[in-house]
């Protein structure tokens, strides 16, 4: 592995911003999008359970129809790819067992070796206190995916805009999520900025490192 220079990482993070105006004529290449999809799949999650499903919308009619659900923000329509990050509305023992089986298969190990881990997960996010708010727990995981996706896109020179300003019920209905046992957590349009988006050159407003980072040695 050849790590990128730290200066390059910071340059790309300073370059990125919550894009307000996307160029509808510019599309993300199939090669770059494939990388971003792999980046999404590689996102870590609590216990590794991956309680999400990512819907990638490129159909223009569908993107246009979601403008009202996004409070008339045009990013959802003008972007190249609209990622709708959804999460499971409940976690069951069957979900945990599927993950345990897949882990055993992937790593070529006896499933019984994972029995303790399986019981720990069930006792926490199925029958435990966090199981009572499975959606809240899952949405926290989706924000890990959101951050990973945005950073990965920035490293490829692709613009994004995280969006919490939308009507979840309307998006859920557009994708028939109820019957899939899913609900929308967050939206993230991706594509390329228009040159006249004034926010591209607006200074970032960030508190100083010394104010938000405390070292305990």
C-alpha cells in the first residue's frame, strides 16, 4: 500500500464543500462510480452488521420527482448520482444469524466459534436496550457511510452534498421502502459543481483545532 501524502488529503478536504449547484450536464464516469460503490461497501459499522441499503438514483424522472420531498432543493435532480442511504427499521435474530453465517463462510471458520459473538449482538441490538431504537442505532451507522462516501468522493475530485433537509415519508413512499423494511436516513447527491456556485470559494467556517481538540496525555 502506498499512502497518499497528508497534504494531498487535506487539500482535497479543503476543496470539498456542500455543493449547492450541480452541473446537470456532467456525469460521473462508470469507473469512478464503481470505486465509490466499493467505498460504500467497505464502510465499517457497529459489530460489522451493515444495517443499511444504498439506493443509487440516476433516473432523471425519479430525481425530478423528489425535488418537492427535498424542500425544492435542486441538488437531488441536478446531480449525476443521487445516493439515498436507508436503514433497517428493525434488527432481528434472523439478521444476526445471517451475518454470523456469512462471516463464517467468508473466513472459512466453524460457525460455533462465533456463538458468543452472536449472543452478544442479539443481547444488545435485538433484545437489549438499543434494540428498542433499532432505527436510531442504524441511522448512526449510516452517517459513518456518509462521511466515508464524501471523503472518498473528494479524493476523486467529485462533489457531494449531505442532505438532512427532506421529508422522509415522501422519499420512503417513492422507493416503496416500507414493504422492504427500510426507511430513509440521509441523502447525498454526487456530481460536479457549476463554476458559478459562489459557495465553492467561500471560506470554510471551522473553529480552531485548539478549541475542538483536547489532548490528554
